[in-house]
């Protein structure tokens, strides 16, 4: 008897290998096996414009000299049915003679959304859906968010002392947490499509906000919330090879041209009180293909994002130290009643060297 659970688990492991690779495309794995469960080919989605998981698995089988006619493909997302930078994966499976497709979940992309399954069935391919659905959706939660909510999955990273301070009153914050936690923070940066910060952080710390402490083939884009267009032209954030989006509410054509000459894209989205319209910003980022947005900002911008109910998940690193007076995690409220507090679900709590990493999600936020 074929162990379908094992084969789908392998496909999910392959999908996870594309975690830092595929943006803005989803992370997908595929295993092709014969009627006895013998693996003929396997693969995962490559960089945007490269082979999708199904084609990678078919190419792997061909390279090994295996014939796949009559075989079953185990894939962690519905095979695509549209012509993008690559051809439809459902057509490639049909042409190869695949007899059955076991897929985890329907693709939320309106260009696919069940059409891949329909084309497979119309060609006589048996389709089975549901095995590994939760894991596949979790791995691609940003892609699902962008397709369904038209906004990225927003993840806020905070490093703080045990009493919730992210910096001293003078702004000093290097380093509250130890090396292992800092490297882990870079891993979360690496999986995101873009890293967002505010102009306060740019002016105070002049950060690069790139990925340096883990290996990655791709640097996330950079997003700066800069209401008055104060970003210095010599800021460290201008790193070649990645997009930089500066959102502003100001009108300053001279400064805009200068920033764009440095490679930035300046978008004017005025909101209330001279601030950037943060809701419109998220929708604009979604249109630009941003699935997961990683926030590393100060307490004011953090507070604004939380206050407007725009944060989905928190990654908090807590150091075993007390700092007393200093800058907090986020400035919002005050509330008049405890019932107004934002409910969270703890997803995980792990020890990283001397520090703790707590991942918490806004309750029911992933029910979209």
C-alpha cells in the first residue's frame, strides 16, 4: 500500500526548501511516485521565472531516466493553469501522462482557483485534495493573505528586555539580545518579501536592514514610512540589487527626484494629520507582489500599525535583563478597560541562547 502521508510530507519538506527563494510566488513542493510508492522525481519551485515544483519534479525524473506515465504527483498546492513567466503546470502534468494528482489545497490566486483541478479532471486525471492543507497554507500564509485580503501578512519583530524596553531613553539598543537571537531575526527578514521601518529609525540608527547573518540568494525589498520625505540621500538603506519604496504624505518634487535618482520609488499616500495612509500602503505593497511584510520599527510606528489593526503576527525576542526606564515596544492606547486589550494566541516559545523567542498571532487573524 502506498504511504501517501509520507510522500506528501516529503513534498512539504521540498516546499520548505523554497522558503527564501520563490517570492512573490508561493512555496511549493512536488513528488512523483509510481503505483508502488517508488519515487521517480521530486522538486520545488525555483526563483520567480524559473521552474515551478511540478516541472522541477518532471525534469528530475527525466534526468534519472524514469518514465512517469501512469504515475501520481503529490503537490502541496494546486497546479497552476495560467500562462505567467512559465507555462501552466497542469498542462505539463497532463502531457507527461500523470494519472493522478494529490494536492494539498486550492490555489487562492484568482487566475487559478480551481481551474487547474478542472483542467486535470477534464483530461482524465484523477484529483484528490486536502492532504497537508494546513501545513501548505501556513507555509504560504503571506501568499494567501495577498490573494484573499489584497494585503500582505504583516509580521512585527521586536527585541526587548524582559520588562518590555527596546532601547534606553537615549536611543541606545545595541545589543539587547544575544547573537543567536539576532541571527534568527535575520532569518525572519530573509523569508519576507520586504522589510519595513520608519523614518525615526532611519534617522536614529541609519540601519541597512538587509540580511547578513544567514545565507540567502535574495535580499528583501525595503519599505520606509517617511511622512515628510526626510530620508537622507546617503542613508545606508540604499543597497544595490533591491527595491526601495518610500511612502510619504509630503509633496517635494526636488527631494523626490533626488531619492529616485538613488534608486528609490517614492509613493505619495497622504492620510490623516499629515501622516501616511497605512491601509492604502499595504494594499499598494500587495499590488507590488509583497506577500510577507516584516516590520522593524520604533514604538511610534509600531503603535500606529497596531492601533489601526494592521499587524497579524509578532516575533518577540526577550532578553533576561531589566532596563527600567526606556523606550517601549509600541505606543498605542490608553485603553479604559481591559476588554479593549488586543487578544493574541501564542504560536511558539523557544529558547535561543540566553534569550526567549515568542511568536504570537492576533487571535483569529489567520481565518481569512
